[in-house]
């Protein structure tokens, strides 16, 4: 919000470079494009990459001893669900917790 009002970045940022082989670029571009469609076209490519990584971490940590990473990933993704889907998700979680 502050960025929209002042035009200034409020969060520290850093440019990160990756060496990619030409054979990898298509897969990465498709993943970012898919994330953009899911998250909204107003999101930056960096943000989309962060969500792809969060999704990976959520899956990779299912059997791992670090449930905090999984919880953080799920919480970050939850906020992108439309309101009705958030409600449905919460109801399903509540049903499973009650069982």
C-alpha cells in the first residue's frame, strides 16, 4: 500500500542472477506464466517465483521434520484463494479437526 501512495519500495530487495540453459527457459517461463494466471496479472514475476517455490516447499516438506515451513507455505497460499474458497477450505479443515 505504501508503495502505491509514495512510489517507494518499502521492503528491502535484491537482484538475483541465475544461469539457465536454453532448454530450461521454456519450463521456467511456463511456470511463471501459470503462476501469473493463478495469482493475478498485477503480481511481479519475482512474486510469482516466490509462490512457485512456496508450493514446492509445501510438497517437499510433507514428510520432513520441519512442519513450520509447510505451515508458512500453506498460509501464504491460502490468502490467494477467493473468499468463498477460503470459507470452503476452513470448513473442510474444521470437519477434519472435529473427526
